[in-house]
């Protein structure tokens, strides 16, 4: 009876969480008229017309390319910069290490909503408005504090003897980090990568602020493109195209999370306890 109740609860929870995604996918295969006539029914004649319309008329193809390039570049740069910085802060005692740690930690204390207006004027002064480069720099700056904060705790949990053994064998600090320590930090790095990916891929406010001027249309990301579908439809809401656009935005997130889910769960707890 206990097992039956447990599985019944899990199935009910699965229906609550996965049901909306299944409904979203099925609805994206219907024309707008059928969505109103039978919102919860099975598609009578399922097709990919909504996806084709969103990809071409809604320009989701271009927006998808912009989002992929900016997101992947931000993830790679965040990992490449945060890992050595976190390792240095975690393992080396040098003058100013606490001040630098608090400096990075302070980046987590300022909500991005409060920094949007200063960022806009700073990017305007640098001539980086309506550009992928300006958006990338802002995303990188906002991703680094959390990445460094997470990896510092992770590197402190790794045995110091591994690094010392590599140094005794003649390896430099740089070689010991990349060849010995960094491979052991894969769960933490995967956690940083997936959280950065999710944050940048779904980000709307900063992208809207920095890419809303003249020339920004060619570098818009998918969240901005999704919000722009109403304008594309001449203020007539095409719900079929909107549902298809939501699925296009959602799929890379699901793929990334499913691919890195095990590493993510290991990474979130790996640096919590030092044995």
C-alpha cells in the first residue's frame, strides 16, 4: 500500500509537471482556428506549418543563430575565466585574496534590474549598443561572480595532495591545474555551464534594453523574437505560430538540461562538504 501510494503521488506530480509541456507540443501542431475550437484535443491534422511560419516569417532562424552564438560564447568564456580564478582564490594565499573574493561576491548582491540603466549608458558611451559584442560582455560580467563563487567551494573540496604530487613530478602550476585538477572539477564545471546556459538563453530584460535601437533587429535573440511575433502578425495574434516559437525556445534548454542533469546534481553538492 505504501509503495502504491508513493507511485500514485509520483505519477500525479509527473502529470502536473510534464502535462503542460506535452500540451504545448501538441498545440503547436494545430492551426490557430483549431486551438480555439479544441484547445485540449488531439490535433486533427498535425503539421509543421506553424514552425515553418515562425522560422521564416517570424525570423526565428536568424534569432536562433544569434542566441546560439551568444550563449555558447558566454558559456565557454565563463568557464575559461572562472575556473582559473576560482582555483587561485581557493588554493593560494596571497595579499588581497579576501578582498578579491568579496569583490566577486559583491556581483551577486546587485540585481541586474538595478544595473540596466547604467549599463545602457555605458554601452552607449562605448559604442556597443545593438551589437552582439556588447551583449556578450554584459552576460559574461553577470555570469562570472556566481561561477567563481560556486567553483571556489568545489576546488576547496578536492584533495590538495593531487596538486602537490603533480608539482613534485615536475609539472608547473598551470599544467597541474589543467591536467590534474580541472578534469576532477567536471561536475562543478558542468554545473556552471548549464546554469550559465539557462540564464543567458532565457534572458530578456538586458537584451531588450541593449538591442532595441536602430540596427538591433539583426542581432535580436530568441526571447526578443518571441515577443516580436505579435508585431510580425500585424498585431493579430497567431497563436499557432506563438506556440511553435515557445517550443523552439524551450527545446535547447531541455536538451541541455537532460544531457548534463547528472553532472549538475553532482556538482551542486560536491563542494558543499569538505572531508
